């Protein structure tokens, strides 16, 4: 059996390695895609199995595998978010071993943080007329800056995320927009485009017109 083959034993090893390392562990290219293929194989075995005893064992393996996958994802997700925060604050985080989908998450969060910090630190205090137009507010005075209600309303109106119809249940996860998702079959939701593309490619969702 190959060392990088996706199975329950190797997933447990990856989970433990991820837990022990402060940075992302190295996993094979297309890791998440292969994980879902492995789950599909287990489900196919369950459908074809006629023995009640073996069905029970396969169901337990599917349930345990899903728990491990969610745990691996959440551990890696946390490291990616912390790396993006570090980078936004001019740090130099270790971003080796990021998968393509994780790099998309990192870039999306980093862009969001940099944009937010840029807007925050470049605004003038409303009551100060002595500060020059090009002068920036130092981080030590954040209490002077508050987002305008008009800007919040405009952001909500400009939501152009794709509308998706969910085809399969998914374990709860946190998306690139830092929101928690608990999606089920036949749900109709909107998500950032990079997340939508990933779900569509996995045949978990399909884009619909709204």
C-alpha cells in the first residue's frame, strides 16, 4: 500500500502530524479531492454490501473518516488564517505546503485584511482639522475611526456572489469570508466565487439563476 494513498490509517497519521506542527504539514497535491473520492468509494461499498454486520462497520468508518477530515481541514484552516493575519501585519509567515484551494483562501483573507486595514488607518478623524490630508492615523488611536452606515449599506447592496443550489450535505466549515457554513441538500445560498467554484467542481452544488 502506498504511503500517500488515502485511507483511514493514513488520514489518522495526517491528523496527528497536523496537530503537532505549528505550520502546515505537507500533504499530496489534490488532497481534498482524493479524500472525497475515498468517501465516495466507502459509500459505494455500503450500497453494495449485503451483510448487516459489514454495513455497520462501513458506516462507522464513514462517520469516523468524516470527523477526521473535518478536523484536518479546521486545523489547516486556522493556520492559514493566522498566516494571513501575520502577513497583513508585515510578518513573514511560513506558507509552504499550501494546496491551491488553501492558497486561494489565504489570498482572499489577506486581501480582505489589507483592504480593511488600509481603509482604517488612512481615514482622518472627523473632529480634527489640523491633520493634513495625506497624514495617516497611527494604530494607537483606533477609537477615533468608525465605519459609516452608508458604506455598510452599500457593501450589502453590491453583493454579487454566485447563487448555488446544494446537492449534497456537507460537514460544517468556515469559508473564505470567515463565515460558518452548515449546508444541507436543497439549500439555496450565496458564497464567494472561489468557494462556489470548489463546490461546483466537487458536484456538491450547482450555480442557478436567481
